[in-house]
C-alpha cells in the first residue's frame, strides 16, 4: 500500500478499514487500544485537539466517556468521505466543538501554534515524507503542546502476515518499513528533541478463519490476488487453524509515541 492512488482507494470511506478492524475484536488486552492511547495522552479540560488522519473517528466514539467533554476537536483527513463520517459520528458525542476539514498532513491549513494536542494515529506510514508532516505537527502546536503518534512494530501480527506470503504479501508488518518503531523514534526526536514510547500490552486469539481472509484481502496485494493465490491463502489459513487446535494466537505490536514542543 504505497502509492497515493492506492491510499485514496483504501480510504474513500471506512468499509475496507472496517474489514481489517474486525480482527481487533479478537484482541485480548487489560485496556482496549483507544482507551489506552487516551490514557497515555492525558487530555486536560478545554484543550484544542487536532486529529489528523482521523478516519471515521472511531477513536472519539470509544473514548468520549473517559475524557473531558470541554475538548475542542478538529477532525482532519485527506479523504472527504472519512471527514464526513467522522463529523457525523463525533458531533453527537457532546464535545465543546467538533469541526471537520479535508487536509493533507504535509501541508496543514492551520496557523502556527493553533493546538494543544495533535493526534496522528496509524497514519504517518501513509505520508510520502513523514518528516515533513511531523514538522507541520510541530508548527501548529502551541509551545508546551503534545504530539501523540501511533504505529505498528515489525512483529505486529507476524503469524497472519506469514499466511499472506501465499499471494506475495510481506512476511512482516508492511507499514514498519515506512514508519515502524525505530523510524518513528528517530524522526520525532529529530524534530521535537524528546520522545517517550509505550507499547500496548495486547495479543490476539482468533477463532474465525474467514475474518483473516477478509482482512488480508482488503488491501493490495491480497486485494488483487489471483483465484489460485486465494485458494492457497485459504488452505494456509485452514492449515494454521488445524495445527493450532482451532484458536490462532497472534502477536500484536502497536505503540504510542509522545513528544512535547519545547519553548
Ligand atoms: C489507518 S487509518 C487510521 C484512522 C484513525 N486515525 C484511527 O487510528 O482509527 C489512516 C487514515 O489516514 C488518512 N490519511 C492518509 N494519508 C493522509 C495524509 N497525507 N493526510 C491526511 N490524512 C491521511 C487516511 O485517509 C485514513 O483515514
């Protein structure tokens, strides 16, 4: 998933993202992902928050009851469909303000020092030049403001990606080459001079083979696999479930990076 056209096709609306998100129903964790991220950020009352690459605003729906309702949210995404869905979902949640805007992370349409918090969850691996986007996040933050960026590590769902090699998929987390843990740490430290990292304690116990099939065929190369490759993929999934006795244990590796704008 690298070209701009492919990314746009993925995120016209939330349907393909939802096919992948089905897998997250199998996550076993003391605190669910979105609530864990919100705890790590620690929103204070009345903060102005930019959520860039907000997607369908599932984050805000999941945490609305656990963060101050006085937050003022700007939900931004380069996909017009996502912005529309995000605003529709977030407006009834009771926040002090919810504004939606179509925007590219690499050229944000906001004045310097506009926000207390910038949230960039699982999106920087899509941006052609993540350092440029991080510079934009730094620019629009007020002095003392925080950037919260999330991404996946190379080991994320390794057991699943191994099955996707049947259609030529990467054997490890494909987003890690663009913005994995090591790259995130380096780029954030380069721009902000500080970065703190925490990894979400979680793993998966998958019981429904079809959910793996739907998730990994929701984006290239699985999305464009030939009938023969899809047959091989199904056989590999069935084989893995048979060997695992019907429940597949899968590693998860997702993390939160927090940086503060000094000065
Ligand atoms: C994997 S989704 C993450 C959605 C949401 N942040 C979450 O964690 O649930 C990635 C989102 O980033 C958006 N996106 C990709 N490249 C972008 C860019 N250059 N500027 C703004 N949004 C972008 C996509 O349209 C998509 O909605």
